C-alpha cells in the first residue's frame, strides 16, 4: 500500500496527509498548509508506510525528545513530503547523509568538524594565493641533464642531453621538478619519494593539461630507470642530474652527496629567461622535519579520514606495487 493510501485510511483531524508515491526509506518534513509557527519533524517513510506513525499525535508520542517540534497544532491538515537531507541544514546542522538515526551528539560534533574543515580549506586557499603572488624569482642557469628514451621499456640508450629550458613544452606554463632522493650516498631509492612518485605517475596525464613535470635524481640513468620499471612509472619524465649542481643549488643534495626530497617550480619569461619560483622541503622548521611536502600525496589525507589516523606508518619498498593488506 502506498504511504498516501495508508495515511488516508487512518485519517483523523490531526493526521498527516502524505503526498508522495515513493516507499523508500527517507527523511520527511512536515509543514502546515497555512501560515503557522515554523515546525518540522523527521520521520521514516517506512514507518509511515507500515502504519507505525498513524497520526500527528502518534508521531509526537514516538518522537518525543528526538525533535524540537512535532505537529503542535491539532486539527490542521499537514503535507508530508519526502526529501533528502544531505546538503541541507536540519536542526542547525548541515547534513552529510540521509541517515535518520544519527545521534544528536554525533551531529553536533560533525557540525563542529565541518566548520573546522571550511576554515582549513580557506586557509589552504590563502596560502596558495600567497605563493602565487611571490615576487619575481631570481634568474637561473640553463642546467643540463641526461635523459634516456621516452619509452621506459625501450632500454636505456641512446642517452641525450636535455636542458632545463627544453623541459618547458609551451609558453606561459610552469615547470615542476621533483628532486628524487636517490643516488650518490643514497644508494637505495627513498621509499617516501617512491610513494610520492607512484602518485605523480598516476595523475601525470592530468598534470600535463596545466604544467610540465619532471623527476631529477642523482642516480645514473640505468639505475634510475630500472627502479622506475619496477614501479611502473611509464608517464614520468626521468632525468639524471649527472655532474651538474642543480640538486645542490636547490638544497636537495649536500656537499657530501647526501640526498633529500624536494620540489621546485620554475618559470620562463617571454625572452627565454629561466627563473626559480618556489622550492619546498620536508623540513619546515627545526622541530618540523617531515611534513613540508605532505600535500603532494593523498596517502596521509586518506588516513586522516579514518578513526585510526596516520599513526606511525611509513612507506616501504618491501610490499612493492601489489595491493595487499599489511
């Protein structure tokens, strides 16, 4: 039996009249036909359909303590309409689901979290704007790198020399370079860098719509490309710094050949002048040594959505690229 027919069959002076033909479980809102004090009630359509809520007076008895206002005016005809709660404000909270049994305590804390998330979003946008409006960067040299065949599976020769200026594919595009922590004193590829580049390879075709992206490592080309094959990095432009000072100049290598993960952004003027725009490292301060480039990977953001959080998890090369639980 439809909700409308069920309610009509049990109609009394203060019975709600359902004007709907859906029987799926949804939240519903009851509103008076004439101008009366604003009042609404959330009930479950399956309760209406099954006759569990037969009238306004019955709804009041069943829902006392769960809502602020329930059919306060008897002998008035009401329209009850099915609606979705998600993305609407109900009882002062912006609902994220259509679930009708979420506790007041949960909803209150979820609303507090939502407002904090909005504040964080606006702060991130403010930081990005500050970055975009940095003064013009210093001119830099046209560094030379070594590059193998673009097809990762085509071997490692021939090797060609490519300049920084040649990594720009179009005018008015920025070049983002990830400094891979691999080579010289770093004899094994950094697991965290590898995790970041796993992600970059996955979104490389999206990045290419807006910017140019390349990976620079101190490792020689065969070693770098062998690791890339193991990871399946078939969309990344892989470069060896060779003997140049690029990594040292931008802080991803020390004088002893120690390596660090770093991201740098470069621009090219209309007259061909190359400029440094921005560089960031994991180290943000003496007491913040590992969080400076977290925004480059979604891994921790997904973890932060869960009650378990990120904990002390650290990426490892041991589990490879196979999807498996630890």
